[in-house]
C-alpha cells in the first residue's frame, strides 16, 4: 500500500507525506522480526490469522517493489481511494529495457536523503519521494529534459516516473511520487572519493617540514585571483591524479549548464535575463537570511564550542562589512542569463566512475518549496554550492572524518592550514576550467568583476544556510560555515 498522509499545523501550511506499507503474516513475521526489526512498525490483530500479523516497510517486500516497476513498464493506472497512481516511461526506457542484463531483484538502499531508493539489480534505480507537493518535481523534470532534449550524457538516464493524480476539493492535484533512472555501475559518491584522496593529501602534506620554502605563499586570498596562473609544483604533487578529476568535474559542470540553457523554445528551460528586479530580489533574500542566521547565532553563542567563539564573534562584529559586500550585488548592473540549474550541487550529488563524473539528484534543496526549486537562477549558484562542498570536505579532517588522519590538539593548526590550502587550490582549478569551458556561454557574466560579485553573494547565501543547519544538527561543525562567511570579506579587503 501507498499511504498519502496529510499533516496540518496550527501555524504553517499543510504537508503531504508518502508512506509505503505492507502487511506480513505467518512465517514471514518471524523472519522480519529476526532480520529487520527496525522495519517493523506495529503488530496487528484481528487479521483472520492464528498468529498476529505485522505492519512493516513495503520497500522490503519484493512484490511491492516489483509492482512499482511493472506500473512504469506497462504504463499502468492504479486507482486508489482518493486518486490515481500513473506509471510512465520515456523513449530512452525502451532501449534500456531491451538490454537488461540482471535479474532485476529489488534491493532497498540505505539513504539519508529525502527519498527512498530501490535498486533493481544493476539496471535500474527507483526513487520514491517521502514529502510530496503539487507540481512536477525537478528530480523528474530536469533529468527527463537532459535525457530527451539534449546531448548531455553525464547523468543517469531518465527512464520512467510515477505520478499521483489526486481528487481534492473538486480539483485534480498532480504530484511526482517517484522516478526511474539507469544504474551507474562501479561508481563512488563524490564525497567519499574526495575523503579517500584527502587521506593521502594530508599524509604527504603533514610530512613536509614547516620551514620548507616551497610552502610559503601557498595561501590564496581569492581563488579567482589564481586563475590563469600555473599550479605550484608542490600542490600538483600533493593533488596527484585528483587534479585531473577536478578539471573533468568542472568541464562536466559547464557542459550541464550549457545543456540546460540550450532550448530557448521551451518556456520551462528558456534562459531569461538577469534583470534589475531579479538582482534586487536576490539581494533582499540574502539580507533576510543574514538577519535570521545571525540572530540565531547570537542567541546561542554561549552554547557553541569554545574553539569556534573567536570566529563567530568576528563574524558577528563584521555584520556591517557583510552587508556592504552584498551591496555590490544590489547596485551593480550584471550581464548573463538565468537558467535552470541543479539546485543542490555538492559532492554528495555527483558520482565518480574512476575516469569521469556523473551528476545525480536534481531534486534541489529539500528544505525549500518545490516551486522555489524550479526558479531560474545564475549558473554560478551551482558553482558556489560546489565550492562550499570543497570547503566542507577538506575541513572534515578536523573532525576525524578523513581516513588515516587522527586529529589532535597539537596537529590541529597544521591540519587547518593544509585544509585551507587544499580547498583554495582545488577551488581555483575548478573555477578556471569551468569558466574556460563556459567562456562563450550567454548564461555567464562576461566580466570577472561581475563573476566575483555574483559568486561571492551566492557563497554567502550558502554559508548562511549552512550556519542554520549546523546550529540545529551539528553545533561542533559551526566553524566551517562561519569561516566561509569571513572568507568572502578577504577579496574586498585585498582590493580595498
């Protein structure tokens, strides 16, 4: 069963959640209680059986998973109490179906994302969205566009979908329930791949004597300033083959944005000018987020880690400088276009196959409404999100998340120094190659000053969102986004 659960609040808009449930009885009950007690929700009596039945997560039920795939394959319409579930597949599905080479055995995958994942052998991947909203989900819309309307291939192929047409108060509401895509074999999550590389990077970097003259002047005030400059030999040696993978990721990113801006004849994907009105809207939106984030930061300052207090105090004291930095966005006329973009472009949403990258998970920021996730923005917003992801992954070493690196009070200063060096040079390499590939694209501003203004504003916006997240979930990591805010003041200081 698919249960559509409506939740109403006294002080917020109602929400709809999807819950997949199955009922088991007999021997299956014992097996589930023994092997997957975490998936059991309740015991049921009065089901006409001698022993109690159980209510459990349907994603562990092969019949349930198979029925979803059949609905997509056969384009079935399944009526429910209040609406209809509609399965559909794309033109690309037909080719994929004729080349199936596994038994399509369904296997639910552990995930912390806003959706449930079921793999069918090593051929297909089905996502079931947990929170549903009226309208098309960009996780379906964007991959289908890239698969069917462009030549871009660095994504899992969009193969099918499940939608729900709901009859509600005399109207029909359509919601995206799930998507089917191709399975990407022998790939690793970009975050995990980068963490493994960072283990070797830190191991070699920390062995370099502090007095070594080669490590002088490696710190960058601004990654944009390092573009078109040769990468220092010591950085090239420490990065090794990963430097090539960074360049390829930058190329695929620019190619994705080029593809997303390639169909001016389709209104949902047609590029739009970066108007004064839109620029003002971005400015006021970021200022509003600054007010919220800093108010919360002030109220919780005494509860935050001691080693973060100095940076937090500096950021709070320099709120006026941050506002002045954002004024550049408000007051400067900017070229370039707004396009559809990824929306949550970070290392967790790319896969590395050993020689190339595949871009996944186009759902956008799950904390933002569906309508907001479909808004056209500067492609540099995706770039800023990836740069913030580089910042995060490099500083994961300070929290013991990098394989082989055990942080200590004595090693902390050197770890932080090399984390910043890695982040700055990787960002510079990524930016240089992204802008080189996209240099002739109409969606990018043509002047470096404009790029600096837009990119800096989006970096601040992302770091503010990260501050709110860390305050709620991981206060010990608060130093990372706070440092990201302070970093954006350095270019203006250098230019001043």
